[in-house]
C-alpha cells in the first residue's frame, strides 16, 4: 500500500495503458499510479496536508494551475479520463482513497467507458465588425435617429446570428454547457466533442463564418472533460 501514513492527492481516474512515470507532483509529493480493477488512479503521495492548509491564496492558485497541467498531460495519453477537482482531491491516507474508490467502482468505470474518445473544448464566438465613426454633425436630427435605427437593426441581426450559432453547436457536439460571455464575446461555452470529429466540426464552423462576415468562432485545445463528469 502506497504512502499509508501520509496524505495523498488524486488527479483523476483513467482507462488505457499506464503513461510513463517521472512526472513531478505539484504539492511536494511523488506522482504514482495506483491500479484499481479495470482503471487506475493518478495520485500524488507523501503529502503533509497540514502545511498545505496554510498556503496563501497566491500559492493555491499556482498549485491549481500545475494540477491542471498534469491532468492535461496525462489526458492525451490515455483512452479516457475522469479529472478530479482540486478542492476534493485530498485524502488523509491511501487507505481512505481506496475505500472511496471501492464504494463507487462500478459507477466510475461506467463513466470512464462512456467518455472514451471524447474531450472538452472551450468555444468562443465574437462579432468583430469594425465600428463606424461619425462626426458630431452627423448625430443631430433625422441623421441621429437614422443612425440609432441602423444600430438597433444591426444588434438584432447579431442576436439572430448568435442563435444560429447556438443551434449549429448543439447539432454538432455531444453536450454543451453555456457560460457567461466575457468582454467582447457574444457566446462562450464548454462543449463535449468526439476527438475524431474535431476537424469536421471546425470546417463547418469556418464555412458558416464565410457566409457571415464579422463573426469569429473558435474551439480551444482538447481538455479533460471537467464540465461533464
């Protein structure tokens, strides 16, 4: 039994061949692979959980970023992965983790099998048409109201086109989680997509953009399915 008397941190559960060893942990411990039935867990062992509780916020942010990088590195090397959330990743001892996995072994295996071949991607849609500049003399009387009408109609058109993007995305991907757009964005989402269909989906999005000048719809890099587990 690994690290029986020390704390552990679980990064995720995986199906497939065990990747190469040698990765460093992000919390001061050693990364090890723990086989459990048909899947295995990637854990960081030998942790002093007491000292981790005293970390400052900046150190926690750095730890969380490193934690995500390790998960992404492993994800591209396995058939399927259930990434763990850092806030629930720590166990007082290896025996506690073993008990936790044993209690839900069948459920974890079903999820892993269902996610095989799928990845999460961030999707962002922006409308980037250059704004026209009008002199002060143009913003009076009838010209002003005409300008406001044109702007209203333009915003309506953007809204209608955004709805088409929503429909297109929902038809293309397995699952989608819509999020609050950031500044300069019309749409933002996390999507679950088969890796083998990524190229085809990007081509369809590019085709739609060609028909609708001003729009830019982008898919990010493949990530573990954080939003869909």
